[in-house]
C-alpha cells in the first residue's frame, strides 16, 4: 500500500473546502430568499445558515475523506482543527460586523 503524498492531502483538503464553501453559499442564498422579509430577519437567517453550514461541512469532510481510503486522517487533523477555528473566527467577526450595523 503506497503512502499518500502531501499534495494528495492538500488536494483533498482544498476539495473539501471548495465544496463546503459552495454549499454554504447555496444555503445562505436559499435561506435569505425564503426567510428575509425585512431588516429584522437578517441576523436570525445568518445564524441559522451558520449552524446548517457547520453540519454540512462536517458531513462533506467525512464523505470526501471516506472516498480516499489511502489517506490517514490522523495526520491532518491538526490542520483541519486550525482551519476550522480560523474560519469560525472569520465568520464570527463578519457576523458581529453585520449585527452592529
């Protein structure tokens, strides 16, 4: 059994990130279209979209990494945690910026 290269790990991580971001954007767009009637509906919509996007990203991560059986997920979990934490910080900052305006 061959050991996967760093490029394969990076490629799969990018694939997960792109798919998660696209589906997250679709969720936000769909919820915005359905739920936002006036200005007061914006914050609850963003909050719900973030919750749904988080679960969808976790599901996408599990699904994609199961497709690549040669990858050892334990080797990249530190990067996954770090990037997820960074993404959460950025999303929280954007949410708070929108909430304050």
